């Protein structure tokens, strides 16, 4: 299996009233997160990666009309957890994560990829941030209210 590219997307899924969808990792029960995933190729556009990961992990289709991914133009660089470092080329210890969000109707159907995630939950954004195991994911959720207000003004 080829090594993962140390560049990824994070997609925070939320409703208009800031309920956030979290999914539980199959390989680490109790690890809750938003949609995340590495680029499939070094030249894969970030929006394409976010669209693909959103669909692969939740079955949600960002159609650009009703369901629109929003690129925050924000990147986080973090140290890859040792438990997952073997997936990357030797010596790779950091990942660059690009943040997106998507607003969906609360009643949207969620279809998890069972090999990746076993459960999902909708939580108010503050509770969702507390539940995340990833600090950058929690921080993105905490910034959600400001991002939504900013996009309404723009």
C-alpha cells in the first residue's frame, strides 16, 4: 500500500443552528471527529478532496447548489499521532490540514463507511468541540459561529 500524502482536509458538517455531526472512528472507539482525509494525489484539488471525503465517510453529496462546501482558506500543521505515523513515508511527522465546512439540513441521511466509522451523533457545537479527540478539529468547531457570521456579511 502506498504511503499517505501528509496533506489532508477537515470538513465540519453543521446545521443552521450549529448542531455539528461527529463520527466515531472504527479503528479507535471513543475517538470522535469531523470528516477528515488525505489527498489521493499530490495534485488533487482541495475542494475535490473535501467533496470526495464528505461523500465517502457520510454519503453526503456536496452538489454545489443545496449542499455547498465552504473553504475557510485556513490550514493547520500538526504532528501526526504516533499510532498513525506508519501510514506515512519514513521521517514524515507532520500533516497540513485544510479546513472546510458544510451546512446541511438536520434531517439529512448519513451513511457511514463501516470500515472507517461505526457511529455518528449530532451535538451542539460547544459539546461537539469537547467530544473531539483532535485539537485542530475542536478548534475549527469552536470557530464555526464566527465563520458563519463572517460569510453572512460577505
